[in-house]
């Protein structure tokens, strides 16, 4: 009995230390995100980049991996569920059909274009799907939400998240520089930013030059895209599940085989609860802060799993596909703002 305890306790301690490491990186990312330039990146982007840098410079002991993986998988799902408190479905309804149409068009266009480019560049299929979803919907959060649906491995998930994080940061900086010459009203610029940028943090940072009105509408448009993560995840799950069944020739009809991302449905339930305004604003805001902390811990865990050489080998082609797709998305989003008379 004593020998068993001696063997289990160190494992438990190392497991906890792995989680604590991701917590430390997440808190550090939150702190660094308050500085000029870095505030354009946001906590989630900084967390995954810090994780990658930590592994490259300091390495990650093997016995901590179980804890970092717990953060990147289990805590992530809790974080995504709680993030539903960020979304008010009533605001999306008030934004009107034009805004919703732009969000749908942009998502469908980007999914097909980025995935098509990734296949053209001979990017692995699952990584191509993750890059397309991250670019089209909501950055790294979409990547890690879709990953279980297509049975992506840790390398693919981490590289997909890192790719869209890097792209979103680049385009945020470009948008802020282009704002004076785009010729859009503050309202139109906010719609353009929310309809085309990757993370919520990117949207807020890019829309800031347009003032509060631009930021407010940008966030609503962005959250419209976030809400569409649910149907997209379900459709991708059915598509990949059907492909797997056709290859294996088997029909597994148990409820567990249904490709529904239950934690994303939890996200939608929390959104509905928030929309009913049952909970106080303070309590809701605190839940959102916890959600971002948990997702940042997940991003740190993913970053700690990324080997720089692996990223160089697998990630550069997906980065190229995402870059071209993001440019085309920006052009389309800009044209749609004028086409729907929202400029």
C-alpha cells in the first residue's frame, strides 16, 4: 500500500505542476496583453506564442505533459462553454439580416477558399480544415472547438491555432494602418473589422481607431460569426464522420457516434441564458474573464506541445493558405459592406 502511494503522489504532483505551468503562462499573457502593441494581439494569441517559446527555449519535462494536455483539452471545453456568456443573441437579432448575411457569406467563402488552397498546397487534410475554420469563424477558439470533430492530433491542433493567431495579429496591425484610407464610416469600418478578423481581441483592437461605435458594432458582427460556430462544427462533424464510415464500410449508430460537439451546445445554452438577462452584469463579466483564462491556459498547453521544427515542416504551407485566404476575405468583406449599403 505504501509503495502505491509513493508512486502515485509524484505523478499527481507533476500533473498539477503541468496545469500550474499553463496557468502561469495564461496570467503572464494577460499581463503582457496590457502593453502597447501586445494589446493588439490579445491574451489567447500571446498565450500560445509564449507556450511555443517556452518549449523552444526551456523545454517541457515529459512528466508535466499530462497536466498541460488536461488544460488544452478538458479546461478548454469548460472555457468555451463559459464563453457563451459573451454572446447576447438579442444583439445579433437587432443587428439585422444584412449583418447576418455578411457573416454567413464570409464564413462559407473562407471555408471553401482556405481549405481549397490548403489542399492545393498539399497541406494535411485535417490541418487544412482547422486553418479554414480558424480563419473563417473565430480564430484559435474555432480551431480547438473543431479539432475533436475531425479527430485532429495535438500537433495539427496546435499548429492550426498558432497559424490563425499569427495571421490575426498581422491583419489587426494592417487594418489599423489602413483605417484612414479605407473611406468607411465608423459604423461601416466596425462591420468590416468584425466580419473579417480572426479573434475577438483582434476585432476590438482593429476597430478601436473608429471609436466606441465602431468597436460595439464590430463585436456584434464578430459574435454573429462566433454563433455560427455551432452549426459549422456539427456539419463538419457529419461530413468527416460520413467519410470515415464510407472508408471503413461500417455503420456505427450508437449515440456516442453522433458527431455533435456537446460542449459547443453548452456554449449556446450559456448564450441563451445570458440573453435572458437573468444573471447580473458583474457575475456575467466574471464568468467571461474565467472563460478567457481557461481558454488561455488551453492555448498555453497547445503551445507547449508545438515543436518549432514540426511547425516549420507542417505549418508554413497552412500559413500560406491562411494568408491568401485572409487577404481574399478582407477584400470580400470590404466589398460586401458597400454592396449592402453599410459603408
